[in-house]
């Protein structure tokens, strides 16, 4: 590593966003700690393989604690705002009304349901665009006609080299990556922010449990009747909670026993003991950022600065680290290390890149885009940004051959 350090200023951030000879990436390493004194954490479980643990050539085992995709889904909702004022938002607060349900308060709702009167003020059940796994390319967007009109144009412009329209509607789709696999363009853009959490030098553990039901309290006649019903319905009594059930093996393709002994690959997982370190790695891809353009040089600079601001807000955010049951982490004191990575040579440490600085820079960048955000009425909460999901359009999507379908067929 270089002994030099960068003192971050607005001018330096602007250079990083726009100068072709600037760093290729910004890199953050954070040291994390388990709240459990034992050092045992529970990684995510994947079908067929269980935990994602790799063994290095020196025998060290490294476990994925939170994947890139999972981290993106945790970070994006950070841009959700509770404010009703667009000037307080960093990105448009677009919502999709999935369905409408009775309010329970109007006169029609208070009357007997058999009256058949419709609710006078049905409430929309909404989902934020920031919560959708595939962002602007999600199937829910494809099934929301009015929103799709805006998104389709944005993807077509992006395909032609102009990222401005998508920046005005769904800028986080560019920050966290997007693939218009269900749309007409098939346009695919890489993540500007990539984050992952790994644990080093881990030892897999296993668990066992025993569920005790009321079975032993039943008399012989009751037990016999239940056994007959079990055979008739082909339903396991233990599944229904009417018989004892051990939990020692999980559903897997591996045999439960090998050479007369329990097979560890089929045992119920019990977390991993972390003997080494738990680290979160965040990369801001400045090459991909500087590959985005607008209709002219002014727009291009505005796009790059705005998206760098959003990327740094995401990268510096202290997200909640309750990742799943059994995996509650915290940030180590003074455990953050930022580096600017040049095209050649040693990375240079960054000293004063803070969440507050990132937020200020992103707020400045957002001022160029707010005038073109979808308009908001003052009548209700975000009514101008609520778009309707249409199940008929969802049905059409099922019959449509998409880029994702073609990719799956090619892989098969």
C-alpha cells in the first residue's frame, strides 16, 4: 500500500467521477464482530450445498456470510424516505399499488358485509420500487402499465448510450446493477457498488433437536386410529405435530449415513465457529461509473457525480447487521479502511470519507434531477408516484419470451 493519503474534498470527488485518468475503484474494508461471545455465526443456507464454504490451498476455510445480491437488497431500501417533501429525497420515491383493500372505517365497511356495498375509500397495498429485487427491470414493473411506459423509454435511451432518463426515474438501478431481461432491450448494466461479507478460518458445526409431541400420552386405541389415518392420507404424523420427530438430518441428495456413521454433509447445520476474522468488502467501480453518459457533456458530468454520491451513501451507510437468525454482527471500532485504487501502482488510503460527506455530495447531485422526477400531488402521500399493478399484464408477461428465458435455455 502507498504511504500517501487522500484528503477528500468536493473537487476530488468530482475528479474521481469524471476524470478518465482517475482511480479505477474505491475500496472499503470493514472489520465486523459477532455479538456472540462464542464466535459462532449462521451463514445463509443454499439448496443442495448448505453453507457456501470454500477451502483454500493452505486448508483455510472461508464462508460467505452475506452474498453480493443480498447486500444490494439490504442497501437499496436505505434510500427510502419517510418525508413527503421531494426536496428531502435523494431518489424518486416510486411506489406500486399491488392491490386495494377495504379501509374498515367508511360507512360501507361498517355495514354488514352481506350488504354488498363497495368500500368508499379502498386503501392501496403498495411496494416501493426500492424494495424490488430486480429494480427497474422487475416483473412487477413490467406488469404496471403506466410505470412501464417511463421505464421502457429509459431502457431504450440507455441502450442508445444515454443514462439520463433512467437516472431521473430509478437511479439506484444503475447503482446496484440492472438487467432488462423481461423487457424489449435486454440492456444489462453492472453494479457500481459491490458488497460482500466473508468469514475466514471457519469450522462448520451441526445441530440436533428432538420434538416431543403428545404421542406418548395417547392410549393404544387413539394411536392406532391415527396410524390408520396416516396410512390412508399418506401424511406423516410428525409433520402434523402428532408424533415425536428428531431433527438431525436435512433434506439433501447426500446419504444420511456412510459406513454406519452419520454423514456430516447431511446433518442439520449449526452455524460456523469463526476462528479468524469477519470482513465486509465494498467496491465502488469508477470505470463503470465513467462509462455512463448523457445526451451532452453537461448531462454526463451530472450523471456521474450524482451516481457517485449515491454509491458513496450506500457504501458508507451503517446498515443493520442482523442478517438472519443466529447472525447478529456489529462494526468493530476503527475498523473501516478506505482506499483509492489507481490503474497502476499501490492503492492510496483515504482518510476522511464519511457518511455525512457522502450525503452532502449526493444531495448536491440530486438537484440536477429533481425537476424531472415524476410530479407529486399534494392531495395524498406520493399519489403522483403510485403506479397500479395490473394482473392482466402479469399474465401477458408469463407468455412472453424474454432474454432471461433464452439465457436459461442456452445454459441448459
